[in-house]
C-alpha cells in the first residue's frame, strides 16, 4: 500500500505552520479567507498563470482594504494608538528602547552585501495516548544545507543532506528540502515564528494574524517594561550594552505574546529573545471566532472587491473573472453562506479537547565582523491535545557562517514558474525551470517500499518535482528549481541532485542516533526560556466565562455507569484560569464536582483544587475515568479499574520537559468506599446481547490523609528506527489514619531485531508502613498481566514483566506476547506463584491502538479479548 502525504494531512495543525515557515508561503486552512478568495479554476479556465496571479493579488489587497475600513479610518486608529501608548510603557527608558527597536526592524542594515552559511535543522513530532506515558515518534525531518546570498543576486540553496523518518512506515521518500530556513535577506523579520505570518517585516498590525509587538499600532495590544541589562566586550575593546524589554499582552489572546526581548541599546537590533503565546489556542473556539469575522467581512467585501479589481485589472480580465465568480456563486448549494464553513456542533462536541499550546520560542543572534547581527539559532516547543491524543512538537535549527560580507561570486538565478504555468506553451522549453510551490511531500509505503517502474518513472518525477527536473536531468547530474516567497519579494534557487535519495544517504547528516542536545546548544535556549516565569504574564483581565460539555467530559465505569460532566471556565488573566466541573452518574446518582484555580507559564502549570470525586485505585494501570478507557466498559462491559471516593484539597504542579515531564501534588483528603449497591445493574451495550455484568468493586478503608505524590517520566534513549528506552517513577507518602509510603519504577525498552521489533517492560514497586486497601497494588489485566482478571492478586508490593515481539512495520503490526507478574505482601515476595498470561494481538499506528487476544496460564485459565490504547510496539 502506498500513500502520498503532505505535512498538513500527516501532522494536522501542529506541523503545518512550521512547514509553511520553511516554505515561506501562506499555508492556510482551506476554509480561510485567503483560500476562499483565490481564483477558482474550472475546466474552461483560460487565464494564464500571470493573470491568475494578478487576480489573487488584487483580491488580497481588496480584503486588506476592507479590513482597514472595518477597523476604522486612519485618524481613528492613530488616536486609539496614541491613547494606548500613554499606558503602554513602564518608563521613559522602555519607550526609548522600543522606539529604537522598531526603527531598526523597519529600516534594517543595508550595509551587508553577502554571506555564506550552513543551516542544520531538525523537526520532531511525537504522539501519545496519555498525559504521562509512552510517546511514539510520529515524524522526524532533518536538513543540512549550504546557503549563499548576494544582495544583487538573491539566494541559492544547496541541500547537502535531507532525511525523513516515519517509524510507522517501511519506506519513506519525498521532498523535505523546502523546509530549509533562510537566515537573512533584505526585509526578513527579526523575530522567528513557525508560520509564514512572520516571514517578512509588516509595519502595520493586522489583528487577524499574530500581532508583532514592534509593529505600528502594537501599543494597543501590549505593555512594555525595562528588565535587566548586560554588556558584551568585543576583541577591539568596544562594549555593546544590551537592554531587556519585558513585553506582555494587555489581555489573554492567542494572537499576542509574552516574552523577554534583548536589544542592542544603541542600535536597536534584536540580540536574543524568549517568548510564547499569551494563552492556549482553543481550536474550535478559534474556528467559530474566525467564521464570525469572515461573515462580517464578506458582508461588506463585495463593493470593495469590485472597485479594486476594476481599477487593477485590464477590462478583459476583469470581465472574465467576474463571469467566473458569478458561475461559482451559482454553483453553491441554495441558501449556503460563509457561516456554513463552521464545523457542525456535534463534531465540535465529539472531538474534545482540541487545543494547541506554544510553550516557548527562542531566538539568538550573533555579531559578525563587529557590526552585523545575524541569526545563530532558533528553537520552538509546542504541543496539541486532540481528543485522547497528545502531540508534542519540537523544531530546532542553527546557522554557522563561513563568509560574512565577503566578495564572492554567485551565479544568477534562473526565472521561476508556478505549477499553474506548466500548462502554458513554454512548458516544453528546457531553459525554463519549474517552481516547486507545492507543500513538502512524503511518500509513505506500508508493508513494502516506494518503487516505480521504469515506464512511469518520468511521470512520477514530473508529478513530484516538476517537468524542469526531468528535462535538466537528461543531460546533467544536478538540477535547479526556483521559488518565489513572500509575495515574490524573495527568489530562491535550489541546486539539487538528480538522485534525490542521495540526500538521505549523505554523510554530512548527523547520525540518526544523535540527540537534540548533541546537535544544538539547548543549554543556551533553556537559559532564555527561564525568563518565561510566572511573573511574566498578561495583566489581570477577566474574560467572559464559557460553559460547555463534550466527549472529554463523558465517561463510563462500574460505579457511575454513564457519567456526564459540564465545564465552566473563565480566563482571569495574570496566567490564572478558573475552572469548575460538575458531573453525575446514572447508576449511582452521586454528584461529583471540582473547582480549580490554574496558573500557567507555558511549560509550567500550578493548580489548586477543591474536589469531591471518584478516584481509581491504580490510575497508572486502570480506571475508566476518561473517554478512552471507558469504551471497553461501555461496549463489552469490562472495566479494568477499581474505585473509591474522596473529597479534599490539593495543590499540584506540572513541569513540561523536553524529553519528559514532572508532576506532583500535595493533598489533604478524606477517602471512603465507593459502594457497590447499583454497580451490578449498570447498563452496558454488552449486557443487551450477552447478559454480561460488571464484577464487584473493591471496598475501601475509610480514612483521612495528608500527603504528597509525584510522577516523573523521561525518554531516556530515542533512536529513530532503533533503540528506545523510557522510564517512569512514581511515589506517594501520606500520614493520617494510616501512615505509609509507596513507590514504583517502570521502564520499557524496544528496538528492531532484523525483520522484527521487540519490546520488554519491567516494573517493580513496594511500600512502607500500613497501606490502606485502596492504595495497595492490584495486579491482573491488560496493563499488567494480560489474560488474568483485574484484582487477581493485591498487596503492598508488586513486580511484573511483559515481553512482546512483532513485525517491524508499525502501521499494522501482528504481535505475540508473554506476561508474568505478582502482587502481595512485601514480606512474602517469592513465596506465592506469580500470574502468567500469553497471547497475540494486532497493533495499529505503532501501538497507538491495539487489539489483544490473551490466554491466562495461571491462576485464571481462560480467554480474554481487549481493545485499548498505547502499547509498546
């Protein structure tokens, strides 16, 4: 099976912005205004490539004009900015640093004539099914390229290594070189952001995009305070003084930043920065907001669009475009409106959460020849939560300069052409080079390899790279393609080998086993991120509360039955969010609730909560308290968890780390049994057809406790296509009715072995003191010993080991396994025969989804079938 994937389809919204950064083109969602306003082509389209480009540019300008009209006239905007400026600056020095930085951003230094540099880039996307658990590598892309720029010529890029890794696939081919970043060109934006919005300097604020803190009009959205200072002494004795400008958004808005920005005090050049979005992105909320704005804009766009197109286009082209637009509107279904582009309510309620978070971006510049500030390193860390999946994203790149302002020669760039022009008569002209303006593409083979017969080799090359490659490679071993980026303000020529697969075999590429720490100066980036403390926040500015329900607030278990929740949330500002959740189950009719005050600074989150809730005995192994583990309980009446009730107060913190996370909480709570009177009558779909009933819940020992528990997870070794080693440590200590401490460690090692893949998981835990029944270890079930019943053994100590062997390809993988484990009194280790189970399974997406058929060997000797998330292989 073969599939051709773009980054947008492979990595959804997480990776698409970063790819558009590398390409320098507007890679917007298909429902966005920029795409809806593009020229709609039909089979009878007679426009040339240049005519279509002229129409697109006129439409874009019409939309910008309309936005300005809706935002008010220039006099009104200037008055609002002047009023905001009076409260935007904490001191006159902050205003002075800001003014110099804005001037340097807009004017830039025109003395630099040329440079030659090497860029090294790595982009990684992982995916996991639990907040603290295994995260599988979904995609990794790496580039090494030589870049040469001359002011009178342009940019030439010579990729010397390019590699893509998709562990789910048996073979991967494609084109990743368009993701290469250009460190400098005239008009390049000093700040870096993984989006085409920050490609070139835009002097004015556009409130539909990310709002640059130095753009004209940004004072309405930001406040500026002076921070620390630093001095750099150059070899010639000259001292450069740096000043920190601490910039915060006036209110929580995903379009604005908070961050620490360091500028050359005298010249205003950006030297280093660390920043993040001022709030997380609620993807569905953003979609609704953008749709409403589109409806408002489109209601007034028609006359403006007609006036701009009439003034900008030749009469014949204007008439043809108007006719095509009328036909397109007539082709829409009756009654359709822009508001119909909003996802249906049932989709938004089902696919919850849909949230993206940008933890940190760092930018570092270095001074060359005592006068040129050029980018040295970029780093970005982000994540997305999509239903039960967590998708971390990391991007690092560095630039090393071989020649700055040198007098070297650079060959002139060929002309560029768009794919739309390939149908023109010049397509057969071998002197014209096709421009690859399509997305970075990946060809993925599952269960085989990406191969093409000789008969269709040329057609595949034309489809993937354009006609220019085939034409040039008939007479040469290299070929050149050109791109126009940023509305044709920058032309880039790529000098590429005809054998594109040679880039993946290049010895210049870093070893696949090299860690991020070995390739990039992450210590410097982490020092910058340290500035993003809890104190660097937007001001206290409460926003309107939101009320919602959704799939992430539903669950199903042996105690509550179907439990539906309602969430009320209010963003307060200063990093605080107030969140309340109430729920009730149909089986026990017992109300539960939780009121939390959360404060976050990106990678660090502190939470204080009052709660009355249902807890799982061993939440790391079992417990249908979220949607994913609830599905087996609902579908076939099997709940792996045991539960008790608790009310109390907790104060916790979560720290996101580059290769793991640390989470801990202090708690004071009352615990008691969850009861069992209604459990056996709980409805399940399986009971309708087979009469299956839930097993009884375990009884808890009532008690009051004060204590602490913590979990630390870490990716210890990660070699794409090779060895992976993860570790999780858990601990808890409490005093009160009983005094106890308990701790465990768990580690999983996996690696390919020839045509197979193998994984071994080992875990051990013990305790001290008198452990209450509900805090003991319950052994048996799909997370410990498959084939055995949950609760087969229970005690204050445990150990287990699980071994799996499957095929190497991860998209669909048959697996065989064997598990062994024991739980009981720590005084009787080795005296009781351990549980055992074996079986086979079928994994999908490298173990993200898994179906197992297990046979218990001891003590239970029966068959069990389980469907679950997140297996080692």
